[in-house]
C-alpha cells in the first residue's frame, strides 16, 4: 500500500506504519521547558557569525533556535537507545536500537510526544539510488564548444571556463568577488579523497575547509572514505587547478556535511539533512548546497506522491524553508527525473523558499534528464538553470578533470556564484539575491517549466543590486512645542499672521525649499517647522553630512506634521544606505532628532516624539517634559544656534520686546513679544543645548 506523507505542521507530523530506517526511530518531544539555553544568550548555541547573520538581516532568535533539552536527550539515551541526530527545529532526535523494549521505554517518558512505530514496512532495495540514476562521469571529450580563451583576469579556468562564462560569472571574479569571507555548507553523500586530491590543496593550505561532520553514520563517521558524489560537487565550487579547472567560489570557506547514506534510501535521510542544515546554520554558513533529492524510498510506504511536492509537506522541505527563514540561501538540485514517469522536481526543491536549479547543456539548451515543474500547487520550477550536462568536475578516484552530468553539478556551480554575488552585496537579504538572479535571467519575462527563469547573468544581477533602491517614505510624525503647548494641544494664535512661504530660507537654517501656499489650508496650524531625514549607521553618526532630505511643513495643534496641503503626510522618495533618523527644527525651539531609527509600520514611517523623554536623542539634555505625560521641544533658541543662552535674549528678545509680529523672539507663539517670553520660558531654559549631531 502506498502511504503519502502528510505534514500538517512541523510538530503534528506522525509516522505510524514505517520505521525511518531499519532499527532507527524518530522521537519527538513535547516542549523545550526548563532548558538550560535561553534566546537571551544565543552565544551558547550559535556561533558569532550565525548571530551576526540574524542581526544584520533583522531575524529574531526564537524558541526553535534553542537546542533540544539535554535532559530529554539523556532520558532517551538512558533507556539504552543510541542517539543519532537531534533536531532543534523539529524538537526531536533520531535513535538506533534493535530492542523493542527500548522503544517502549522511550514512549513512556513524560516529555516524549511520539515515537515512530516499530512495525517496519516492506523492503525493496534498489541497486541505484533514484537521484543518482541518470548522473554520469566520463572522460573529457571534444572541447570544441569551449571558447578560445579559457582565462579571465583573475583565474585560468581551463575546461571549467564555459560553465562559469555561461553565467557571466568571470566578470565577478575579475572584480575580486570569488567567495572570500563567505561560508558554504555542502550537504552530500560523502567526500571521497577530498583530503588528499591536489585539486583541493588550496582549500586546505588556506584553511578554507572549516570542518566536517557525518550525520548519515554518526556512530562510524567516514567523510573522506565514503561516497564519491560530494567530491565532484565540491570541485565545481572549490577546485583550483589553474589551466585545468577552477571552481565558481575558489576562495570561499567550506563545511563538509554528510547527510546522505548512499547505500540505501530511507526517510531518515531527510531527518539527517535537517540536522545537518541546523548545524550549518549554527556555524554561520551563508549558503547551503544540496545536490540531493527525494521522491521514492526502499520502503514504498515512505514514498512521496506528487501531491506531497507542494512546498509544505515533506520533512526535508519544511526543514529547508526553515533554514531560509534563518537568513541562509538553500541552493538545491531540481532532480534528474526529466523524461521519466516521474518528471517533476523532488524534495526539497519544491520548497517555496528554496532556490532550485535545473540543468542545461554546454550550449545552454535544456538537458533532457533535468526535472521540471510545476510543483503540485502550480509554482514554477526550477527557479534557474546552469550547466549540468558536460560539466567539468574532478574525479574522486583519479583526481583528474572529467566530464559530469546531472543537476548535482548545475546546483553547486550556481551555489559558488551565489556566494560570490552575496559577497559583493553583504547588506542584501537572501531573498534580494535570489530575486536579482531571476530578474536578470534569460527567460525572466517568460519563465517556463523546463528552465524556469532561465540562465542568470551574475554580472547584471550585481549591477542591479548596486543601484540605489528608492523608497517611498511617508512620515507620520507627532511633536509638541513647549511655547504654545497648553496641556493637551497647542494654541494657534499665530494663524492670523503666519507667512504663506516657508520661513527657513535665511541663516541659520538656509533651507532653499520653495514651499508656499496662497492661503492657509486649515485653521488648526500652529506654525511652520522644518523636517529633516538623515541616513547613518547610528544616531550618534547622523551628523550634518548625513542629511538626505528636508521639507518645510505645517505643524497642527494636535502635534501632527503635514505637508502644505494641511492634511497629507510628508512624503519623500529616497535611496537609503543605512538607517533613517528624523530631525525636527523650529524657529525658536531647540531641534531634536529621533533616538532610534524610524521604521515602516504599515504604509508609513511613524514616530511620536511626545510620549517619552527617550524619544529624542540626548533626552533631558535638550528635550523637555511639558505636562500630563507629554514631552516637547524646549523653547528659547531665538537665534537658532542650538543653544539657549544670553545671546537669544540680547540679540533677539531685546530688539523686539513690546512688538506684535511674527518673530523668533515670541517664544510662546502668542504673537506678543513680552516678559512672559523672557521670564517664563527663556529664563527657565537657559543652558539647554540641542542634541542633534553636528
């Protein structure tokens, strides 16, 4: 009987009729209560590089980042089971035992949610793993399809020239983007002889192999003496034999992770993969290459049906999408099922966040073995393609350059170039990198189910990512001025004498804007204010050189700042490099700047200066508590120099005292320059200094 795997959520998936592999079981836990780990101390379970990835891309550390409770693992181990691989994302562990009573003991533990049944399904071992069936390694044949030149400025690629040049990747290498500083985790079936072959000497000599781990057989780890598949895969990225073969990311760092058991095909390999992806995340990998794909198993009860390939069902696809949510890029082979009864991509290439890679021949034509789309829910697959027929790879047995075919090679060729592109744009998110490649691929305007969006142009993607991104900034601002504030709102006494043109065109503001109105658009206007945006990595560095936009606006009596319509939000269209800080200027109140970067909420960038003294950078040094829980700009800076001192009184107030006019000496904005301005405001605020960085 064919049993489809139905995953409702990561934590409701249950296997009831089949072992994940002979004598291996999947144990899931109820919770992570009483864990010795805390999201407030991520350095105990994540490397600094993994933490930085989250910080740089605004990714929160959550409970699913916490390792499995070690007390729970010890309890399972104490039953006599051998622990294989834990999964923090699934809150589970795989175990080995030949004793049914051990499984019974595990199932009775109070923190165990479920254990896979001991009742194994039928066994039908195939001679060749489905994914490897159409892959091949051959001697190099006629190379007439190679271009006459096999070198760029940085590398002599030899026989690998075509597979990199097809992607316009040599231009990135020549700019110095060859993977340096990027970390690639390679999840595969084994890395036979990678530790001794000369093609990888530069990786070892330069400490580019950061480590390795065996998830397929943790009891008897054998990374470099097991299957050869990962050697060929790694070579397309990391090999460096000048004049013979240079990979797409020869200067990247690599983690070699064995998750695939090449001798059998069971569901446990998907669980191995997830544990390996979690490990890759924790050590700070930027990109994962997975030249693996799953559809059918040695136990037919575990087979995936087409309906399972919907991006949300299989274990491995769930895990891959989770990995992407942690900020990594998952580059995965589409599969080698093209032209067969099962022609579609396998798991996890169906994941909606996975970058799935199909194969073309050296001329850029569809390779007949390459799996196609759509996914069961109708999405385009593969995402893009690279050379996977007649690819140049290293033989694990001879160490020679040979020809390989399979999406196993188009995937890592892509992975290396993805790492180079991301190296050039470390500020971009994983989704930005993938989107840029699809937008610049050969079929971007007309994607299909054979080649997806087509062959990407990595240099054009680099150019696109280098362009400033224009953001529509709609400001929802609220601020109070101390002078006209009367308890909950501000007076509008100036409305009868307000100028119709902005008043900040002269020193010390020297703002050249031409904002003006024919008549005041509303009766609730307090005065003109000057709004300024600064682009800087931190507020302390948001000085005058970081100003990117200014606008003279109206301040309404409820504290809202609007444009000259009297009702609409202040808007800008801007390119932002770092973070955005908001400064507010008034003619005779001390300027303030937001203490934190303003961020988008809904369709607006909102910031309310009135609700806390901490909303203005520098707080009480240049900002003032008013009353009723409200804060506002301190009045008294009549000459606009950022200081409230004797100059404001002597130069401004003394010269206009007793007058009734629109003047900076009118500190409470009631149209009268009198002793109230001097005694009740200026005198109380002397020594206040604006905290806006200069």
